[in-house]
């Protein structure tokens, strides 16, 4: 995993949001030496570039409101974020946490440690994506189980079936239509809701 991350840093698309001063120029040069593909933007844009894998941005008191506007206007999932800070205090720390930074680089930016921070930030982001993906799958699975359970209860109440027979009925109907059981359960629930609605109509 670590070797793969280090290898993938070459060719990583990085958007640098930093004033075009000597430090900003030096930062871009360091990233180029690592093998990253960089683009620079200043002042802060309305949203991140859709092709960016990683964002490196300046974090200070003056950037508080622009950064908050940037995050509020962001529709897609955030890429890897690294903050550049000059000194630590509670308000700067709060801002770093608000932007969801995966790593922090101290000013003045030096070549030593930059590669490490890139690798750590990217590793944390990839693990976060894997965790989010697993959570989404579990949520979908749970939602499917809940739909099947509701369809079973409908069949038990409407046809007097046992729980096991109701489950087998859903599975058999799903197999005959060549659709997932969750989809069959949704069809049963929808039909039941329509019948209930019609029964309530005068």
C-alpha cells in the first residue's frame, strides 16, 4: 500500500492555492521535482478544479472567509487537502479542521518533509474513501433487508403466510422475474401501498 501511494504521487494532479510569491513558486518547484502535475490559482476560486487529486492551500486569518465560501460552494466530494500554516493557534487550528485537511505543512515550506506529508495525506484520504464505500454498501444492504422484511410482513398479513413461507415467496418471485429480492420487495410494497390507497378512497 505504502509503495503504491509513493509511486502514485508521480503524476498526481495538485492544485496549489497560494499567493504567487517566492514561497509559492518554491512550493510548486518542489512538487514538480517529486513528479506531480501542478496548477496554481490565486485568489481562492469559487470551487476546486474537478480534475484535482489533491489541494495544497494557504491557511491564515485572511483566508478564513474565502475558504469557507469555497467549501460551501463545493458540490463534489473533497479531494485530498493539505493546509499550509505559519503558526499554530486555536483559530487557525479550527480553520484547518473546518477545511478537513489531511495534513499540514509549516511555513517556511521546505523540501524536506513535503514528500512525507503528501504520502500521509493521500494515504488518509484513500482510507477514508474505502471506509465511506464500505459504509455505503452496508447502508444499501441494510435498506434492502428492511424492504424485504416489510414485504414479508405484508405477505404474512395479506396472505396468512408464515415468515419462512413469505420469504420463500419473495425469493421465488424474484427468481422468476430475474430481479434482486430487494427489487421484488419494493414491487410488493408498492402494490400494497396502491391497494391501501384505493381502499381508503370513497
